[in-house]
């Protein structure tokens, strides 16, 4: 065997014949099996799957921004939150320095 990490499995003559017949039948139906190509394809597919999961997590944890109007001076106040917004939040207007409460609505789309 060319690979020192591989070892022979002892099989009887009858088992060897059955294995060879099955191998020959498989190769006639599907061609020669290229395990290196198969494992490389599997590895690439796994990496793509990991990338998709990481992208989905990044999208769900990204920062979101909202513009709310100050009820006192009617200036636009930018609110930044990562993930889901809180139910309500006390903000201070950067223009008039007065505080006000913002209650966020949850979307109930179907």
C-alpha cells in the first residue's frame, strides 16, 4: 500500500470475490470512483454551508438605524440598535437636549 496510514483488512477468498464483483459492477455503472474529488467536493460544500450560516448570523446581528422625530423641536433623531429594537427607549434630542420616550412597534406581517 502506498499510504502508510492505510492497512489491509483480512478477508476470505469468498469475501474478496464478492467485493471485487461489487466493485466491478459499480465501476461499470458509474465509472471509476475518484475519492479525492469526492472528498474535495464535500469539503467545498461544507465550507459553503458554513459561510451561509455565518452570513445569516451577521445579518441578524447587524446594526439597524431608525429616524424618529423629537416631539419638542421636531428634529430628526437617529437611533441605532443591533439585533431587535427594545420595546421602549428614553432618548435625548441632540438639538434641544430634552428627553422623550420612543415606543417601537413590532411588525406583525403575514
